[in-house]
């Protein structure tokens, strides 16, 4: 069980780091993040949880099976639907 817990923590850390990098890029390009970063992270983490549930994954270790992770974490093949969801999500969180 500790292995799954550690894996979920690592995945969540990677999601937060990926979103942080995206927000930094928006700001570096002159964009403005339209809400506190803590709210951005909460929204993205909730979307990952919802993605896991929608994929039929519940309980311990379910977050690592969330399809939306493919759209968030670099270097992973992305399903078009997950990419679209994440694009819309990030667009709602930032404005130019």
C-alpha cells in the first residue's frame, strides 16, 4: 500500500510541477493568471480525480490511472479528448 501512496504523491507532485511550469510560461509571455495559484492547483487536482473516476478507477492508487494525466504530463501520448479538456481548463484559469 505504501508503494501506491508514494506513487500517487509523486504523480500529484508532477502534476503540480507541470501546471506551475505552464503558469510561468503564461506569465513570461505577458499573460495573467486569473486566480490564486492555490485555486489553479485545486481545480487541476480535482479534474485529475474526476478523470480517474470517469475512467472507472476508485480507491487507493486510482489517481495514477486518470486519463487526464496524459494531457498534463509531458512526454506521454495524449488522447484528443483529454488534451481538449486540459486546454479548456487551462484557458479558463488564465487570460491575456
